[in-house]
């Protein structure tokens, strides 16, 4: 019998837990790739936010932002404040990403909240930088999917059989 048919065979045989499914082994690693992807993306986003924040702190009065672009940015007059927000947020994202990789439940839910906020925030950039903004939204949606669909499993989690 193939390994794909084993859960059904165990459920039909009347093994413990057969009314709702079978009991997954303690070392089950379903979704490990999605969790790793989500953790790495959170760490990468955190480092990029740190760089953005440090840039904003360093060049808050720089002529790097032209007048045309400045009119589209709703935070151009307080770039130093946003620099601090991005720097602190980036540090938090790095810590959350490390927590996701170690399968901490608190990090998982903070990661879901951060990726969801990233989707909303990046939609504000869609009129200035449409392609990068939509790429960020897509990546954030994949992080949310990875963290919600494949979160840390509980020991002896009951898995339903189709």
C-alpha cells in the first residue's frame, strides 16, 4: 500500500482517532517550506526596512527627493520620523522572522499582522511605483498564507482525512 493511501487505510481500520481522521506523527513536517519562506521573507523585509530607515535618518533633508515625487508622498515633510519608524519596525521584523523560523506561536501571529499591514501600506505606493508595490503585496500575501495555513503544529494534532 502506498504512503498516500495510509491515512485512509488507518481511518477505515478503526484505529484510534478514526472518527475524525488519524493522529499525525509528532515529527510531522508538513509546510516546513512555507514556514521557512515566511521566516526568511520577514527577516529580509526587516533588513530592507532597517536600510530604508537609516537612509531616511541620514538624508532627511536631502535633495534626493524631487519636487514631483514629494507631492505624491504623504510623509515627505517628516522623513526623519518615518526613518525612526522604519528602523524600529525593521528590527522588530528581523526578530519576528527569527521567531517564525524557531516556530514560536507569538512570532507567527505578529508576522501575520506585519505582512497584512505591509499589504495595506504597499497599496498606498501603487500610484508611484506600481510594479514593485504589487510585487510586495503578492509576497506579503504569500507570507500570510504560509503562516496561517502551515503554522506550528500541536503535538498529536488530529488531521482530517478526505
